[in-house]
C-alpha cells in the first residue's frame, strides 16, 4: 500500500545533514590519496603493486560489499548499520594514519572500504525514512548526491591543504572527528528503519556477489591500463559467470540478497540503466580530463584539482536544482533535456579551444548530467518498497561504481587506441606517461619533439572520447524521454511515493 506522506520538519533536515556529512567523507576518502601517495611512498617504501592496492582496494571493497550491506541494513536496521560503520571507519582511520608498514595500510584500507560499504546504502535508505513527501525526498536525495559529487572532487584539494602543514597520515585523521559527530548526532536525529523480514544471511550469495563484482571491477581497471592483457578478460569472464549463478540463486531463495522482483518495475529498470551508463561517460571523461590537465597542460596535481573543482560545482548545482525542476516538469523530460545539454557541453570540448574552453565544456556537460544522479537515485529508491530501500540503494550505488569502472576501461581503451594511431616516434610507447619518461633520457631537441607529438596525440584521444560521450549522452536522452515519459512531475501523483508490501 502507499504510505501517507507528511511534510518533514527541521529534525529531518538536521538528520539529512548527518547523512550528507557521512557521504561527503566517504567520497573524499576515495580520492584524497591522489596527492598523498608520493609522501607515504617515501615513508613506507611500497612496491608498485602495493601502491596500486593502497589506492584501489578501498573502492574495491565498497563495490564488493555494498549489496551485502544493503541486505543487512534492511534486516538489522539501517541506522544501526550506519553507526556501526561510522565507529569502525573512525577507528580504522587512526590505524591507517599511523600505519608503519604497507601491509598494515592495505589492511586498514580494506576495513575502511567495508565500513564505507556499510554506511553508503544505509545512508541513502535512511533518506526515505526521513522524507515521505515525494518532493522533499527528491530534494533531500539531490543534496545527498551533491555531497557525494562534491566530496569526490574535494579530496585532492583537501589533501593538498593538509599536506602543506602535516604528514600524510593527516588525510586519514580528518575522518575521526567527523565520524564522532556522525555517531553522536545520528543517535539523536536519525530514526531506525528496518524490514520485518528476519531471514538468515545466505553466505553462498555473499560469496557469489563478491566473486561477481570484484573480478569485474578489477578486470575493467586492468583493461584500462593495458587492453591487451589476457588476465583482465579472464577476470571479466569469471565475474560474469559468477553473476549468472548469483542471479539464478536469488530467484530461488525465499530471502534473497538481491530482490530480483525490483526489476519488474519499469521506472526502477530504466533509472538504474540510465544511471549506470551515465557513470560510464562521467568516469571516462573525468579520467582523461584530469590526466590532460597534468600531463598536457603541465599543471601540478593541486592546480589540476582546483580546475576540476569547477565542473564539480556544475554537478553540485545541477543536483540541487534538478528536484525542484522535476516538481514542475516530468522527471524523464528533465533528465532527457539535461543529457542534451551534456552533449552540447561535450561538443564544446571537441571544438578544442584551449584550457578555459575545455573546462567550460566539461562544466556544462556535468551540469547537464547532474539530474541523472539526483533524480535517478530518487526514482530507484522511490520505486522500491520501503522494506527493500537498503537493497535498492545498494543496487543503485553498485551500478554507479560499475559504470565508472566500465567508463575508465572502455573510454580509456579508446583514448589509448587513438594515441597509438597518432604517434610515429618509437620512444612514444603506448601512453603519454611512457613518452614523458622516455623524454627524460633524450637530448633536449629530441625530447621536445617527442613530448610535443605525444601530447598532441593524447589531446586528440581526449577529443575523440568527448565526441563519443556526446553521442552516448544523446542516446541516453532518447532512452530517458522514452522509458520515463509515463512519470508525472514529482509529487503530482501517488506513484512516486514510497510503497510498502504490507
């Protein structure tokens, strides 16, 4: 049945601030090591493989455990799981900050990722408990999305500020007081929400979910680094096989880890598809633009992070504005028109007008893509029964994680192919990084020629990626205008209200 919607008061908005703060920190922690890596590498002396694990294992664990944590929150209580995750996150942040070996730091990053997986779906699911009014819930999810997007962009900037005065461990310690605040305020402001089901956790499903997500994410990452690497395709194949077995098992279980019945809802399916594919674009473009700023424009990581903060502001602004616009116009129309704007932004990038034009084009593109995140998450969570809010949130966030990984792999491979087709000098290698390393050992004139050719080839790859992104954005606009056209403006009917099976 449909739950009667009531307008939320000040307490609910204060509760949202707690959830937004937790989300902001989780996003910051995913990118904050960008500038800290050289410092911790000088202190701990990790190998190249260990350095990759330090960087990537946090995101791997979040992606891998999110579905399990979504189910767990639906059973034991989302507030309880959020607060447990916050306590663990704060405690392990201290462990990470004072790590004396690479093994210790990698273990800490693993635990941070698992704790983050516990908090992410729980935080998003709790929004539906705080806000039963459709328009307020959409605005709250817009704020939630804006914090996540802004936090990811703010990570390198925050790290740069901290590293000017403190050691590398300070990037982890900043999370401790924040998590203390989240726990203290959460106990007071957040309501407990949980499903009535009391089924036991199916450990085989947990193993299968990990065997699906982790190899796929890892394989996509390796594919982005080297498209010819056979192990990447083997991991992808293994993950897909596990995924098929996982889905079949869920259909047989009385209390599945993932409620496959959620996919019977057309709005749920369409919003999840559009969200995942939009993240493909965003992940690939973000990768290329950040590399372009540092390797082609020659900016420091700190300066590149500040330039990338401009498109991030577009995402934040669009995420906050989209719910209000969708109260007057159909959500499918808002998302579709936004994606057309995104395509126009990518077209500006293709025009190749220099650094200001590049940043302006990406900013317009990200502004246009912002409604996908804000309204997509709202549609996904709002279309699911209230007792499955945690699972629905986990599916949405997992879809986003996989989309970003797929974008880095696929669009990264496209850029690598364009680079390889444009360079003629043998020292150019297969990437701009290799060319810059080779140039360091050449005479000045030869080095200058190699760097110029390699940078031009990489820049051409960025333009091709932007052109493909424009086409994909237009395709997603058509999907949104077609598959979501039946949805009326938010709050103008009962179909977009939280539902219950009871």
